């Protein structure tokens, strides 16, 4: 029996890259043309963030909560669990994220979308990549469109889009919405890296950029001068 230190990360994979991407091909074929509806939902999310109409937080939370719950059930529970037993334990976390999003959108002050500066543009960049860039990775890597990962259909673009949107948000429940997307990106990135897939770095980059933008915002806010009252007590006659 080989010693434990002779094993590599690849030895612990329960599936091959061919089986992994074949799973996406079957998943996409089974759900088409739902992809068009999911893409339309992503465009509506961007429009709501840009226009910021009244009650936009409630609609944005709903448009994110539904994909999280759907992906957790349709992909993780019904498909990914067939090749990776751990997916059974991850699927409920997607349902929890959906519930948290619904709560954040309906609780007064739970979620608001009015971020400015570096965090805002980083959020738009991450959101655009999740909606338009991530599906392009499959043909760019020679796998064909059939294995593309689409927001609202696959977990990676759904989690990445959520991180981008949360960079544009603030609110009392905002911190509760971050851990699950971040942890999924790390878990998926490790899986892809173990399979030797280059797109692992794209999945790692999303939480890294989000963290950098968040830290920059905190530092910039602390370094900004505090507003002064027009007249203090010493100015009074």
C-alpha cells in the first residue's frame, strides 16, 4: 500500500474531466431553451442596478434567489451528486443563499444598491463576466458551446454574478450573503485546478477582486475627511 504522502490531489477526484464536462453538456441539453430566460434575467438585473427604481432591491433579490434555489436543486442535487457525493451536502447551502437573498430584499434596510467608486466598477466587471464571459470559456478552450456554463443554469456563473452584484450593494443583511458564494468559488476553483483546467483562475479571480474592491472601499472611506458642520457652537455669537 502506498504511503499517504505519495498521493496527489488528482488521486482524490471522483471523476475525470471528460465526465465532468459531459455532465454540463447533458444538463444544458435537458434545460434548453431555459438559458434564454436566464440570460434575460441577468440583463434585467443589470438594468435594475443602473436605473435603481423604487423597490429595486426586492426585485434584484428575487432575481438572484430563484437561480440559487434552482441551480441547487437541478444541478447539484439532481446531476452533480451522481458523480460527486459531496454535492448532496452543498445543495442545501444554495437553498439557504436563496432564502437569505429573499430576506435581504424584503427586510427594511436589508439591502440597497447605491455603491460608488472602485467597488461599483469592479462589481459591474464581475457581473458582466458572469453573464457574458463565462459561457465563452468553453469554446475558447476547445470544448464547444454544449458545455458552456450559464448564469442561472450552472453554479459558477451564478455565484460569480452574485459576488459582482453584492459589490454594488450595502445593507444590514449584506454580510450574510457573502460567505456561500465565496466558499463555492473556492471549492469549484480547487476542483477545476485539480483537473488542470485553466478557467480555475477565473473562478478564483472573482472573490479575489471582490475582496480587493471591498478593502479598497474601506480604506478610502476611512481616509476621507469627515464632514464638518457649517456652524459649530464656537461660531455662534
